[in-house]
């Protein structure tokens, strides 16, 4: 295929993507349905209870956003379809229109902003590590020669590698296909530590067989804004989502949802994640924005 043919195809794909994205609200109204991307094991933010039921902090925020979209479009009924996504396929599924709005645990960064758009930040994550309480590991410096797990397709992979280069601490990396799989690597002894978003680690520990067997330890690897994701170049849809979230922030509803999912007992095991709202998230809610992770790193 010639360079000219490739360019024509690329331009056609870009044009299709732009038209497709611009029609998000129109598509929802004409079809009477919307597809929400959800995660099966993203801590208290988005997880499954089985039988096609998904819950969590971001899932409930999205359900309320979509109720506002339904009202805005004057629709008597809106059918929400839930599509499980993974760290690897979530962005392609948003880009190709399979998923209209992704409500999991996606870090908003400059690279991803080239491909997708994010709502104003509703969670700020601190990347930490979890170890077995009996391991004696309390700091990153003790990972030399050890095996460290993280999840394929997440920003924690890059964070881990950067840290390894910066500190010169040499450790072996193993990768889980999703967060539950990564935790299993730790649980089964195939990994000595699991590096991931603190809220996800806390959620996995709270739902494990013996939560007291694990500890979240060590310094914070990075601070990252987490946002609800949708197709790029669709200002009308972004405004609808952002306006809904900003109204929930103003009314105090977001704070109540945070308390419900991160501080109170949650299903199915009725255990508490117990993760108080960070100062970074309080600041993001006080001044709603969709700044990428790079802006947080400058502070």
C-alpha cells in the first residue's frame, strides 16, 4: 500500500472517529441505550458482584451522570448496558464506540489525552505496594532481588520501571492480566509485593480471605488523577458529563458517595476499605478540573 493510500485511510478513520464521537448524545437518544465500561476488580471504584451486576464509587457516579443525560435528552427510559473492560482494552473500546463511558479506575495522563477525553477528576490515587504482613518488607529499598507484581496495561508498570531506574534497585517483574490476578500472584507466593493504586490494593485486601495477612507499606510511588473516560472531540457529551459531576460536587453528593464506598462496609463481604479522602482529592473537588497526572508531578 502506498504512503498516499495509507494517508487517505488514516484521514478517513480520523473523520469517522470525529463524526462518531460528535454524535454520542444523538446515538444514546436514538438507540435508547448507553454502554458503560466497568471493571471486574478495580477495588471500591468499580467491581462485580456476579450475575452481571457491577457496583462501586465510579459506577454509581456514572449511573447518576447517565440519569442526568437521560433527563437532558428528555428520554422516558434509558437502558444501561454494562461492558466489562480490562486495562489493556478499555481505551480501544472507548475509541471504537463499543463503550460510551468508562467508569473504572483509569489514570488521566497526557499520553491518554491524545486518544480519549476525561471528565473532571473524581478520584486522586496514590500508587503504593501491598505485601504479606509476615514478609518484613516495609520499604521499596527492600525489594532488591525480590519479585514484584503489577497489572498489564496500567500506568503502575511505567511507574515501577521509572522507580527501578531511579533507585538502581533490581527486582523481577511479573504481570497479572487484571488486578485480581495480580493479587493472586502475591497471595500464592509467586510475588513478594504488588504495586498498584492504593484504593485498589485496599479493596482487594478487604475482600481477601484473611485481610490481616496483608499490609500496604512503603513510600508513595506517584500521585495520579483518576477520571471517567469517553471519546475524544465530543464537547457536547463532555459538557453533559462534567456539568453533572460538578453539580454532584457542589451538592455534597460526591463526598457522600466517597464515604459510602471508601469508608463504610461494602458488599459482598461487608468489610470496609477504610481509605479517608486525600488532600489531593479534596483540592481537585474544590477546583474541578481534568488536569493530567503530569500536572500533579510538578507540585
